């Protein structure tokens, strides 16, 4: 397995470690996707972890071990200059090269239109491996620049790349300009940081494990992985799947909503609507649970097809049949 994230070139590949504190300016959606895939190739446990990796990351954090899956704060360096300068190098807690991306909103929207693709990019931003900025003016070509050199990247279709038949696109690297990064210093300083609305898998798993338990957290991840992609255009999107899984497990409504909010899946009002919809379709009811102090809580009780659903895949199917 390669150890450095590398972008596909027509005549080979280009490691991001070739650039000191790399900056990617105005990437196309295809190139931004290629960047995420490059990190995913070398660090799947960070970008797209399976359940075993998620469990291991939680255990490692509890044991006080090195946490390479992200979530740590990043630290900006300091450069003394009277000119407009962007922040200095950012330390990546995972040991991967940290990439600043100055992109258009349209490019980011295109890459994050699907839940899983957005979640992989979110994993990089949450971990401090990718600093995602938006508001760039359209450029003649995409630029990749470090503090000592930079180049232009020109996209080519795969049929022009005889040895890259498995890839849709590759790029040609042009030029070697030491001052290229400095030209975008003011743009980086003035750009807005883009906050993604889709959370990483690790954030989702951690929130449900903390608020509910490991079984609910694992079922939520399995439900999100059940096809098709749980995007907003699906009848059973990520929010519905997570709430339905918790309901099937008999979670307390308050606890489940807090888990969904902590996971970054939506607001409390969103899950109020989902609860009402499932109840109106005969898939959900509630029962009162007395508390030692304070008002009773509501426990969610699965009804109808949801009550007999065995496993996350069946939960998704039951809700889909009830909503379509």
C-alpha cells in the first residue's frame, strides 16, 4: 500500500509531499474527488473506516494512544511579513500532508452532493488534514503550489492515457514556479472556511456510541451503508435511517435526538418531523419511562413492519416501504 497521497498524472503520479505546505487552487470536481481518493488510498481508516477501524479508533482514544483518525485541533504557524500572507503550515495529527484547498462553492457542492462522498471529504476536514476554503475567483487553470515550487494542472480524459485505463481522468503537470503560492496569499487570507453539512463516519459512530451504545452506533453505520446512497433525494436518507435504527433498538427519544444532533445529521426540529412521520405511518409509538428526578422520558417503540425488522438493512427496507 502506498504511504503518500498522490494524484494521477498522464505519465505517472505526483505525491503531495513534493510540495511544502501544499495549496490547491480552483480544482474541478473531478480533481477534488481525486484528492479525497488519494488520501483514502493511503489512509482508509481515516477517510472511509469500516466498523473494525471505528471500534479500534474509539478503543485507542480511550487507552490514551495516538489518535490518527482525526478530530484534533490544528495549529497555525506564524510567518512575519508586512505583505499579505496566508497562515503558515498546519500540523496534521495523522502525519499526513496537510492540504489547503481554495475551491469554488460549485466544485464543493458537486463533490458533496452524495452522502458517502461528502462524508469522506468531511473526514479530512474534521481531522485537520484538509483545510477547505471557498470564494475563489475562477482561474484559467488549476494550481498546486508549495512554499518552494508550484505548477499548473491540466485535466485529460483517460483515453489519452494509454496506461491508465482504470481511471476516468488524469492530469498533466506544467511549469515549476517558486512564487506561485505567494500569488494566492491574500485570497487564502480572505477566503471563507467551508463547513460541510455531512459528518464523517467516525463522528457519526462516536456520537451514537457515546449517547446510546455500541450496538446502536454499529447499526447506524450499517444502515448508512445499505444502498442506495442515503442522500437527501432518497426517500430514506441518512437522518431517517439513523433515527429509525435507534427507534428499532428502543432508545429514549431525547437521547436519540441528542445523538443525531451530536453526529451532525440534523437539528432537533428535523428529528421531530421524522418522529411524527414515522408515527403517522404506523411505524412508531412511544411509552413513558419514569425518571428518578424530573419528568418522565419517552421511549421509542417500533410498530408494524419496523417492529419485526431484523437488522439495519431490514429497518431501512421497512421504513422505505412505509414512506413510498
